[in-house]
C-alpha cells in the first residue's frame, strides 16, 4: 500500500506539470480541462482513501501486537503473550 501511495503521489506531481497548459493557446487542452480535473480529484480521493486504510491497518496492528512494530519479526504473539490462532 505504501508503494502504491508513493506511485500515486509521483503520478500526481508529474501529470500535474504535464497537464498545466494555457487554455487560451490551444482548443484541444481547453476541451480536456474538465476530464483532467475529474482525474485529478479522483486521484486525490484515492490517495486519501489509501492513506486512511494504511493508518487504520497500522492502528489495528499496534492494538493486536502492542508496541512491537517490526513486521519481519516472526514472533506471532499478541501483547498479552498469548499465541494467535488463525
């Protein structure tokens, strides 16, 4: 999820610069301004949703595993030192 968020931010920055045109110079870009705005708002909404999901997953992880924040540690016990049964 974090990689996808970084890709979205990178895409938003690059496309933001590419789509910035003076609409008076070219009719083609003027006609696409509505579509460009829709896509930008969609990406911003998706980015906010992704960030919210990552934060909720992080909070859930901390609630289950306590302050142990190393996901590569293969000690699967919760903060009460009880084995987790899947």
